[in-house]
């Protein structure tokens, strides 16, 4: 008599979260185009039918992964903002560049999904930039304005262009040195020159 493996019953939210996490790992390893529902099911340890039951189809699964990746990006921006030292503009810029590299460079972190089809890549980029700039408008920009004069016009639009540009540069020329990226950020935003009193 063969032993039957006992099926694990989990709450729908828990199971859906497991499936999304597994899809993110598969997308990181194989890219979106190289990942099938069977890959995700195998990683979770469930049937392919159960994955379909919880997420519908591959487009819906990709959407869930995009949402989760954007939420992580925004949470990372919030953590970065909370950890910033007031007056340490250079330190904040360097840490922010590292944050961007972690979230947008395909080889930046082993767990970052590779959105290797154009439509998904653009969807992630556009929505991530909007969410990041929304967060900066609630946190970093008012904190900077409380200590310094904002020297740029069209603040939101400038940040959208800057974040899009940084992402494009990091993706297309990943070997661009951080000091070059920092200079671009400083010049674009006309950031205040640090003084000993500000540190």
C-alpha cells in the first residue's frame, strides 16, 4: 500500500501570498517569459490547477507580482527616508542610488523579478515611478523643503523624469559609476551644497 501525501490546507490569503512569492522567485530565475504555471506550482508544492484557482491566469499572476514588487520598492523608499540623517544630502543620494539599483537592475538582487517582456517591463516602470514619486512627495520632498529652498520648478514632473532616467541608465548601462549617478541627481534637483553647519 502506497502512502498518500497529506494535502496542506491554508487560508486563501496565505496560499495566494505563497504563490506570488514563488512566482517572483521563478521570474527572478527564469524571467516572465520563461516561467510557466507548472514552475510556480512546483515551487509552492501544489498542483497547477490550484495556482489557476487562486490567481486566474498568467496575466493576473504577473499583475500580482508587479503589485508586490512596487509595494516592496515603496516600502524600501520609506525605510530609506526614515533612516536618512537630516543635512546629509550626499549620504542620502548615495543610499538612494543603491536602492534604485536593487529594484531595477535585472542582476541587482537574486530575488528581483526579471520583467523581460516589454509590456510588463513598462507597466512595472511606469507604476513604480509614480508610486515612488508619490512617496517622495509625502516624505523626502517636504523634509528637504523644511531645511532648504527647492531650486527647481515643476517638482513632481522633475522627479518623474529623474527617476525614469535613473532607471533607464542603470538598466542600459549598469556599469555607470555611482558618483556619476549622484552628480546627475544633484544637478537635476539643484541640491543644496552641504556645509559644516548642515551636517
